[in-house]
C-alpha cells in the first residue's frame, strides 16, 4: 500500500508526471517497431530457423529485443550495436590517451565521446546487418523473399535505420524521461516476453513443472536483488588539517565495492565469444568438415565442454572488467593526497595492495554469482526437462534496471519532500 501511495504522490508532481508519460510513449514506439517486419523478409522462414536453433545466440537476441529478432522486425538488433560501441569506447579510453583526456574534460569531453560512440554504432550496425542478412540469404529455404542485390540493400538499410532510431529513443529517454534510456529499452523488451513465455510453459507442461519454475523464478529474483545490492564498505579516516581559522577533515567515510561490479557484461562477452566461430562459419556459407562441425558442437554452451568454457570466460571477463572499473592505485593516491587512510593500513602502496586484495575476493564472489545465473537455463533443462526462454541474465538486467530507476525516482521525490520508494 505504501508503494501505491508513493506512486500516487509521484504522479501529482507535474515535472515527474511529464517524465513518466514521455517514457511510456517511448516504450510504445519501441514495441511498435518490434512488430513491423522489414520489407523483403520471409517471416515464416525466419521463425522456422529460430525454432531449429533453439538455445543459441539467436534466441538470446530475440529475448533482448522483445521478439523483434524472431520476426526480423525493424528493431531486430535493438540497442545491441550501441551497447557494443559503448563498450569499445570505454576500453579505448584506457588504450588511447586522447580519449582518456576527453573523458576527464567534463561535459564537453563526454559530448565528443558520445559523438564518436554514435559513429561506431553506425559502423557496427552496418556490419552486423550486412553479415546477418548475408547469412539469412544463404539459408535453405532463403529467409529473403528473393536473393537480389536490391532486396539485400533494402533489408540492410532498414536494419541500420532501426538500430539508429532505437539509439536515439534511448538518448531521449535519458534526457527527458526517467532512468537510463538504453537500459530501460532492454528492460521493457524482456518484460514484454515474460507473460507469453509463462503461458507457453503452462500449455506445454501442465501445471506442476511450470509452478515449480515460477517458485524458483521468484527465489532467483530475491537472490539477484540481494547480490545486486550487496557491497563491501571499506572504512576510511581523514586526518584533521587547519587552513586559516577553519579545521577540515577528521570525519570517517567509506569506499563501497559492489559484489557484482561488472554487471552483465562478463556474460555478454562470454556468450559473444562462444558464438563467434559459429557466426563466422554461417557467414561464409557453413562447412561440411566433420572435425570443424564437432568443434562447433563442443563450443555450444549447452554442451558440457562448452558449459565449462563458458563459465571460465565469465570468470576471466569479470576479473578483467573489475580492473577497469576499480583502480586501487588511483584510489590510494587520491586518499593520500586528501589525507585519508584506512585504519591499520599504511598509506601508499600498502593501501593499494589491500584494496586490490579485497577487490579480487569480492570479484571472485561476483563471478560465482554470474556463473550461477548463466547456467540456470541449463539446470532447468537437465533437471526438469524443460527449456525456458528467460535466463538468469534477463533477471539480472530486469532487477538491476528496476532498482536503478527506482533510486533515481527516489532522489527526485526526496527533492520535493516526499517519502521515497525504497
């Protein structure tokens, strides 16, 4: 009841109500675009191909895009190219000094980086659309209505335009709506598929197994919320210093280190690498080599060997991303300059080593958490003999985006002296 009362109070705030309405309108446009089939595509052939390749990267993309990929709709690639471009630009900021300097220039620097990100998004959308369309044209039966260069160009341009439009909608939600636009688009796409997925489960497996899955689904959500909110707080004490007649410092603060520091990025990276050989093979017309076919079968994450490789990659990327997101040397240096220290730890290198050790242990726990979420669909398949369209990755995205959006709404409510959401 308190939640509904708070929502009612939020709706009474004109500025907040305007942002909510704008966000809902953008959601409607996203869902409409997910049902507009690109001209030149044979929808029935696409659905048949997706059903034959259940469980691979194509179905994962279909979940993220809210069913748009299964019908090759206008928004078939969703925010995928933009997310990849953002990750690339984030990694390049470490390798290229000029980009790192731009990131530290404030608002102007961020605007330039965003402009570069859009260019990279356009290039990636063009490459991804061309590769996918070429692969689809080689399927039997062909997914394209006719294999002509004109049809190929129309389909590619439509996919690219859809990706850029989704990127623009995400940016508009971030600026004029509530929350992070790109994250909210993924959120609404996943949510839109859940009712249909549960209906299919009940229709095909009766009531007992789906009921068990729903209960496990609720338990997993609780587990995800617990881990998403979990953090290790390291106490920091600042020494007192005098400047003129004023005394600064002397207070205690803390450094928060999140358990799931990398979010869902390790799972996305691992899944992309696992499916890269098969995607390239399909791009060049497939292969009749028995040895290579066996290798591709082992690399599928549903295979026991592929599952082990998948989990190892998740751990590797979790530790890799943690080194990017959390820099112990920089934090230790800033603490030393500000007169701060961790009780019982000497400033400088000992502090850096201590922070690095704590971050490594926290990252290990987060990687185990991500690995458990990643293999949840396999657990359902092997124990209950049922395939679920949603996965731990989807739940992590849903919970993470919901919590972040509620926090932003809470901050705006507190500014207006209303009781918060959380």
